[in-house]
């Protein structure tokens, strides 16, 4: 049986008098592919921001399990959470658009290098060895997402769907254990969405990832997610398998419409 990798307990976030996330509880197992759904303003991205350190919780616990140790990451700085093996993409694409496709991936990999400033300045052998490794690994990731042939193009010149894929490659570059995808299919045409579905399956299996995604494309969510959490006005109102969520009367009425 898979071990728990993330536990969320009574998580709450207030912005003044507004309660954006209220007493949310979640338990995520290693290797799961989880969906997080709800209407605009339900608190989905706020929850992601809490889980990745962008926001500090008003109350509650976020426990990340690494090497059989429960680490309280609520309120921890984003770069520290990233170093534990947590990566994300964003609803609004945040690439380094003045860098090439390859450089976007390489810049995320430098947390894993072992040479210091002196070695870089003096161009010691370890510098060249590590930089060669970074280049090779970055190219491998671009091959995974189908962008190797465009590695020397500027990121800003990529079509929208390919920019989404580049964000995923950059997230993979930090060698995560949990990957948060914030509306990865937004703005994609049906073929791009189909290709994205295959990519998500592929990277989950190849890199042994736990993936949690926010997505408004219900057909995508119902197809690939093993379990789904439903938010409404910051509160968790339902959780279960896609079949259970589809049959939940309140969820059908509030989120999915009367027909699927």
C-alpha cells in the first residue's frame, strides 16, 4: 500500500475578513494523480499557494513526508519547499521569455549542482563536468515533452501549448516528488489536450511522481484523475473517485452541470 506523502489538516487562510480557504483536510498517497476542482473563486489556486509556500496559513498544518519524517512545511519559504522535492506550474505561464527553451530548463537545474562560486569563476574541471551534466539532463527533459528540436528558440516564440509543456519540463528539472499543475490544459485545443493527457501519464509513471492538478476541463479530470477533491467558497465539500464525484448530487448541481 502506498505511503502518505502529503497531509493537510484543518488548513485555513484568511485575507482580512475573507476566508479564502477554510478547514481543508487532505491526505495524498505517493504516486496518486489527484484532481482539484471547483468554480472560479473557490480557493483552488490559493490552496496551491499555501501548499507551495507562496502564502502562509492562518491556521492548520501541512505535513510533507520525506525519508519517513513528517516535515511541517506550512509557512516555509517557497525555495525551501522546492528543495524538499515540490514543483509547480502556474495558471498564468511564468517562463523566462528572454531565455531560450533550453536555458529555461537549465536554470531550474542549478539547485542540483555541486560546484561553488570559485570553481565557476576559475573554470575548474568540476565546473565543466557539472555544466555538461546539466546540459544533457535538460536536453533529455525537452525530449520528454517534445521540445528538443526547439531548444535554441526563444521561449516567448513558442506557441501557447508548447509554452505549457516547457513549464512542465522546467518543473521536472528540480527532480520533484510532488508536482502541482495549475490549469495545464487552459487555452489548449482538443489535440493539445489529448497530447497533454498522455504526457501527464508518462511523466507520472517514469518519474514516480505524485501529481495534483487544478483543471476546469472536466473531461480531462474525469479521465486521468484517480481521486478528486471539490472546493466551494474555500471549503472542501466532496472527495472521492471520479465515479463518486459524478454521482454526488450537490457536486453535479454546483460544478458539473446536470449532464456530463
